[in-house]
């Protein structure tokens, strides 16, 4: 049990580092730094680690991105809503397309809606409407979900996905 936890913690740290490093490849869309690698990492965490490690990795990546000035406070609702929802979807169904859709909905819609009060209250911005962040968040998460889906399908096809999961459990 302890060995499995150490392996999962180590992998979540590596994936968190990938999300932070990947955020250097962000695109500004309507005042939001869109970082598709974060969403790819959310899905990889869902498939390999589960919802709670994914949520933790998204939180730590958001903290680090803000400390390194690679993101904004809107990284929190976007990444964390998506990470939790896609992690729960994969844990309950083991269905990859549903997991990808859960990441897109969690980040794009729920995270986009949750970003409004963050922008208004914590950042002092005056967004025009509470739905203003949905489109940029959808763009970012769709790109990251496509990347993750392609990567996971390639791992699955090669047989590496099964052996990687087995290595985490033993």
C-alpha cells in the first residue's frame, strides 16, 4: 500500500511539473491565459491516478503557475473543476470519451462560470457577463483533451497503458 502511494505521489509530481512547464506554451484569449497542457495533465491524472491526485496536482500546478507568473488566479477554477470531474468520470466508468467530455465540461463550463467571481472579486476585473470565460476555457480544454486522447489511445494501442497502470499498483 505504502509503495503504491509513493509511486502515485511521484507521478502526480511529475505530471504537475509537466503542467507548469507546459504553461509556458499558453495563449491569451479574452484576458485568460489558456494552457492546454494543464488539461492534458488533468486527463492523464484521471486515467493513472484518480480524482483526488488529479485535483491535488491541478491545485499545486495552479499555485506554482501563479508564483512563477505563468498563470492567473483563474487557473484555479478552470483546472480544478476539470480535474475533479474527469477524475470522477474515469473512476466510475473507465470510459475515455466520457472522461474527455467531463474534462471539457468541467473546465469549460463549470470552471468558466466559477472564474467570473474570481475575476470580479479577487482580481478586481469587471467582466461583462458571468459567461465571458466559458469560450476561452473551452478552447483551452478542447485542445488539451485532444492531445490527451491521442496520447492515451497511442499508449493503449501499444500496450503500454496496461503495463503503466500495473506498475503503479504493484
